[in-house]
C-alpha cells in the first residue's frame, strides 16, 4: 500500500501543568499539513498515566471539535493525516497507532512506505502476532515493542531501523518522551522547532510557522532525536551521508511556503519555471499557471521569458484534489468542477500553460481543451518536472506504470494525446539546477526507473551499503545534546 501522509509531535516542558494545549496545537499543526493527506486523521496525547486518542475518517476540521479536543489532557502527543490509495481506506489504518504493552505505551505516526513490509509482516505473523490493519506502520509498531521489552528506546529504534527498507519519517511516543526518526536516505521530509517553550516535530515547517514557533532544523537522514521535555538529544546512526530526498516533494507535494532540507520550496519552484523558460522558449502572449500547483513555476517562467503573466484559469477553492476521487469518470468530472477558463484573458491569445507535473494526463487534456474552447489561438504546455515514467514505491501515490501517460510514450506522442501545440518537460539536469543539488542526493526513481533501494523487478541505482555502515557505527553513536547546538 502506498501512503502519502503528514506527521506531527509536540512535547512541552515537564514542569508545565498537564493541559489540553498540546491537543489543540496538534490540531492546528495537522490543519497546516492537510495537503499531505485528506482521508483520515488522528491525535494521541499522553498525560503520564494513559494515552487518549481521537481518530476519524475525513478532514481535520470534520474529525475534531472543541469539546473532544478539550478532553485530551496531556503534555506530550503525536498526530497524523493520511491519504492512501483505494483499498486501504478504512478506520483501522488511521494513525497514530497506539500499542499498550507490558513496558508501557508506544504510539507511532509514519510517513513513507516500506518496501519490505510484506516480508516483515509474514515473519511476525509466523511468530503469532496479530494485525488489525493492513498498514506497514503496524509492522513497525510490533517490531518496536518486541525490542522495547528487552532494550532501551534508542537501542530498540536502532535495531528496528536496521530491519526496515524503504521510506520512513516517524514521530514516536514512547513512555513519556517523543522521538523523531528519519530513514537513512531521508526520503520524506521531517523537521523540528521550538514551540511554546517545548518542541514540535513535523513533516513540514509550515506547521511550526502556524504555531508561531521557530524552525531549528531538519531531522537528518539516519538520525534519531529524543525529546524528553525541555531539551533534546540526537543520535546519528549512519556514518555515510548520501541522502535520496524525494524530488516530488519539491515538484508538487509539499507546500511552497515550507522549508525542506534547507530549501524554501517556493524558491525551487520559481527556479523550475526559469529553467523551463530557458529550455523551452516559445513565442506567446501570456503565461498562465494551472492553479494552484503551477503558480510558482509560471511566475518563474514569466519572469525569465519576459512574457506577461496572466491567469487563464480559475480554480474552485472548495474542491479537493482530483486524485482523491476514485475511478476515471469521477476524476474527469472533478477536473471540470475544479477549473474554469477566464475567457477574456485567453481569447485570441497564444497561451503557455505551466503545470507542475503530468501523471495520467487527464488533467492536462481537459484543461487544454477548456482553454481552446475559451478561444485561445495556441496552447503550449510546459511542465515543471521531467516525464514521470515509473511508479513510486516510496510513498507518493503516483499511479501504476500502465496509467502513467509518459511511461511508454515520447514527448511528441504525449503532446498529441493532451492536444497541445507544443509540450516541454523540464530536463533532469534543469531540475537539479533548480534544486541546487546533486542528482545523487535525490530520489529520482519516478523519473528514471532506478531506485535508491532494491525493489523486486526494478533497477537499483545504489546499493544499500549505508545499512552496513549503520550497524558498524552503532556502538559509536554519539548523543548531541540541545545545549551544544
Ligand atoms: P493527471 O496528469 O491528470 O494525473 O494529473 C496531474 C496533476 O495532478 C498534476 O498537475 C498535479 O497537480 C496533480 N498531482 C500530481 N501528482 C499527484 C499526487 N501524487 N497526488 C495528487 N495529485 C497529484
């Protein structure tokens, strides 16, 4: 199962009287992360004696209310927003997972996708363990509890990390402390900051902004940070550092006002637009974004090309992402419901439409037809990502290879299918310039079909030597305290 999610955790200093402040803060943080998952959400807070949770299907404002949140007393808590592909849409999969065991309480909020979840689950089931969900997060929970019965939390997390293959940005609650864990490749984002005298750990920095906190930094690939209350300690579990951050977070998924791995997403997208303008110039009258995802790149394209930026399309702001609707028919209706052309702005004009990505191609085809119908004389499509040719196994819901319009077609063929006068996909080199980083430090599996981890039936671009390094360095893991920062 593929999951796109947002995670959150907050802990206030131990001397603070127990209150519902953490529950309300988690609510606002999850609201800020709503774009990362709209299917279900959950919050767990702990008051030192027992956990209390609220979970539900739907959006953050629909699942919680003042009364229910008000009852969640406790100065440490974690939360989650989830969106998965169809099939996994049920309350049992809703996170955080809370496990009460002989040694206390563990709660887990996970963003990512384990490639070896099936194998690990089989092993656990053979040992007699029972699962209530089909989510790989529960696998992490069982593995963790097995270790916690024998070892301390850091040792236990290390042992579990060694078993996991795939992407995982985790926020954990274990017996009074909150932990941030990021996989050795740092696929999915995770950062932390100071929030109301305590600490907050979130998928994206916009949650820290919302809570009027201060971003401290990203959690590093292979890092475990423990937050006992008014301080934190870091354990770096890998010696080597060759990250493989997800490019699609920068292209589409993250909010543009977030800072991820030290980069403001807005700036990256603006540079993507500039690179596109350099790579695919065309004489045109206006540059129009496909709202909202194409706005920042369209601004960059217009600035670089000197062609007027003018909105040719308007979006109905009360409609969620079209992707969320199951079935092709419903998706196509949703595109029409979602977007409308502004006739006066496009009539008789040569229009460049800038969007962040083409996945199945449904949206582009519909939108281009819409702009033509509104009177545009030419419609040129410019896409802020290279062609997506392969599925994502690491946490972005990207459709199957067969569904991906560009997986087996040339740009010319896609151009014809979406009915554009011309089509330009940003090159991988252009994307790396916009990201200001090395291709080897990013996961570009969906763009090349080569993945940083071994996936059965797919090509692997670098071997997982990092996990060997990981075990070698385990005894020398150094704690860095918050005072030394
Ligand atoms: P389509 O080509 O019709 O599948 O739709 C592509 C559009 O959907 C892009 O312009 C994005 O704005 C958006 N999109 C791309 N990837 C995703 C995703 N993983 N989840 C939801 N929406 C996406």
